[in-house]
C-alpha cells in the first residue's frame, strides 16, 4: 500500500502500513539500533525519511536471505553497500526463483493433463518431480536449528553467557512473555521456541531426556571448555580426541539440551 507523503517523513504507523511490517517490529529495530528514525515531529513523533526506508529495505532483504539480526547489523555497516547493486542481485535471485517455479509448474501441469486422461505418471515422472521440488526447496531455504525451551529468556541469557553465543532478537507477546529468541553460533542461527503442546513441542526438561545434540565448531575447544566451566556449565564429558577426527567436549544446558563443542584435529 502506498504511504501518505509528508515533507517531514513517514510516521511509524504509516511506514508499518506501507511495508506490511508491524509497529512493534519497527520499534524493536529501533531498540536494538537497527533502524532509528532520522527525524521527529514538533510533537516528538518519529519521522522516517527516504534514507531510513532505504535502510529498512536492506534489513528486510538481508532477513529474507536468512541472516539473523546480529548478522544484519554487521552487514548494514558495510561501506561497500550500494542500493543499485543490491537491487540487481535481488532481481537476479527473484528471476532464478521464478524460473525454477515456472519449470516445476509446467511439469506438474503436464502430469495433471496425463492423469486427466487416465494415464498414471511413471516412476521416472514422479522421481523427477520430487527432484525438482527438492531443488526448489533447497534453493529457497536456509537451515536453522530450533530448540524448545520452557523459559526462553533465561535460556537466551545462559547460552550467550556460558557458551559464548551472540544474543539476537527476543520477541514478547502482549503480556510481556518471551515467545521467540534468536542466537548466532558461528555462521549458524539458532531459534529458541516456546513449549507448544498443540504441536507436541516440549523442552527435554519436561520430556525427561534429550533426543539429539547440537554440535558447534569452535576455534579452541580447551579454551571454550575452560570458559564454560568457569561459568558453571554442566559438563557431560571433558575435551577428548575422537576417532572420527574431532577434539570435542560435551555439556548440558539447564533445560536438558545437549551440546558438543568441537574442532577438527590436525
């Protein structure tokens, strides 16, 4: 939706309406320094100018590419940024996605016509279709680890303090309870999810045990271990050289998730 024009910039509600973002999201971006309105009205209300909207586009583009908010913040400070080059790259990516989707649609349409004529697709037809679906999904998605916690806020603070992860966004509901958290672990992103019985999602603490482990590569296993010990981590096994070529140690966080911190040997 087109935003109303004001000589002194857009109000926060107008910017939210024009972009489809929520006012809460824009306020959060301001609270963490990602997007601060350049101006204020005489009454003290935020006013966003064209440079602010340019920056918001950059934020949304980087988020669409799968970056966490801490990564976005670093990318925004890149002096080589040029909106023309970014738009060209964005356009290339959209063209690639459209071409892949169009090809998949043509194949599905052909199979649908065959099925209408009582011709069942062959095994090759179906395996090729699955392959194209997988390739399309792979092209569009980034892998993000999602861990379930009963107390997301406490887990967020613990993982940053004890394991050295970079704290990102915390999202609260209308009552102020944290319902989503983000952390960076090296070049990966970890989301912290609330317990949700409706989706059979529960913390290992509630289940009485973990069913998996998160492995994180670190620069120095022994130094990382020493820091974790100093911060009171529950160490499950000490640093050890494994026969599969990694030095690693294991720990358990307060809600029972298991962690392995490792580095390749040699």
